[in-house]
C-alpha cells in the first residue's frame, strides 16, 4: 500500500556450536543491541564454541564471529565500527572491524593486555600493556631480584606509537605487607589493571586496579597520581557503605567509569585478595566530594545471593537512565537460576532484560549500544 514501509531481512542458520541463549525481557523490547563474547579460561565443553555476538532484546543474534582465543572488551565504535582485544600471549592485540568489514590490528610497543581497548575520537586508541619488570622487593619481604608483572595505561596511535602512558611501575609503595607464599612464584603481580577511562571534565585518566581495590585519577599531562579511591590507603572516606567483615566500599572491582562530574560507577566484585567476600556482587555509583574527600553512594543494585564474582564484570550507565550490568564468571544459583550474564535495569533500577549463557560460559564485559543512520551511537 502507498506509504507502507518495507523491511528486508537476511536469515542465516546459526552454527551448531553456537551457545544457547536464555533471554527474558519485561514487555516491549528496546531498540539497542547487546555486545558480548562467551568464553572460559578452560576449554569449553565439546561441541560448544566461543563467539563475538551482537544480540537484540529478543535474544536474536544480529551478528556473530567465531573466536578461537580468549576475547575481551567487545564493543561498538563510532563510524559503524566494532572493536575487541584478543588474549593470545605474545600475539595479543586489539582489533577493529571497519564499516566495510575489513579488520585492522592494533599493537603498541609493549605486549598488549586485553583488559581495555577503545577507539578514541582523535583517531588513537586507549589500551593496556603488560610487562614483567625485575625489582628489589626486600622491603616487602621478597627477594632482591623478583620479576613483577606491571601494566601500563596507554594512548596508542594507529601506527603503534605511544602517545601517552602511565605505568604501575613504582606504584607498589602503598603495600605494607605481602603474603610470604607469593614469593615462591617466578612472576608476582600486585596490581592487575583492568579498566581505563577518560574524565570528560578534565581529560585526566581513571585507572582501576583489582588486586589493591584501587581506582586512581591520573594527570594526563604529567602522569602524577591525583588521588586514590578505594582499598587500603584510600584518599576518600566511604559514607554509609559498610560491607561484610567491617569493609567499606568496593573490593576487587572492574570497569570503573566516569558517569558525571565527580561521579564514578564500578562493578563491585565483592572479593578481597584472600578470597573473603565483602558481600554480593553489585553495580555501585558514587559521588565524590573533593573538598570533604568523601564518597557517597548515589546508585546501587546488588544481585542478592550471587556472592562474590571471581573474574570480570561490568557496569554501563546508559543515556536514558538505564544501567547494563555484566556479572563476569559468576556462576551462583540465584533463586533457582544461574546468575545472568547480562541484566539491564530501567531508570528505577527494575530489571527489564536478562540474558543467561550455558554453564561454563561467561563474558568479560557486556555493553548495549543504539544505532542511527550513521551507525552505532557511542556516548
């Protein structure tokens, strides 16, 4: 009929090893699509594969790509592109799928660490690198020559040049003591950088380190540490955020993001380095007061009964007031069901979407992005 809209769809059978997706949504499906990659550190069960996938609110895969290595941080980029990072030992790299389908590889001058890979508006990329550095650790009860695994938050040009970096080398003075049994290992890690963000207010960087439960603000011009938030030695006092065992604030966090002036959202893994749980896993957002040096909870959603999340996790604040949470490798039985890989909350923190993966499958991070006539909308 005149004026009627016609849509054309291409249907392709899914591979036989594509994971079964268990999806629930509350009413009308949204227009945004979810980004994830199912994987596990151990080999997946026979006949089950790992895939980059973009899934709609009905659980229908809109785009997939099979992966043979561990893959992190699959997300959209401006210009109708997508990006991800592969963890493949010395062959680790960041990858960008251009609008025409061509895939380009990104590497810096050091070994790539896949925990963060994001294209920037200036044409460069935000990445993490890793390097084992020999250090004198006698001041912490270790040997005079110990290989310490460090990470660097980097801005990398398309040609692989380092535009700026901040490294964790020299940042271990915060530790008062280290478990003596650590020194039996050939390489010891006391940092574990797992996210890097840029504060749009001042251009400085926000760096998350899981092991000390630290989120640090880094001066983009000088590399100086402006403040440390969370963990032992925090410059901020948590207001009314007491957890189990007398702990205050987040522990073992992932995906620290600026969500507004002085406002930070994290996925709280609720896991201390000794394996103690500080509570259930949650999304939590704080308002920092730089005069009083306090951190006050402004938003929180805890998956009751989930316990701690050992590996990964994410929280994404959407422009419409919704929040998308990824629960990493959490495999708890919550209300008779496996912990969801994705939960989307509405502006009232009511769940409106859940996606569960098969047992032993999990995603490092999850995101949701909208599309318009120019491709992916990336805030």
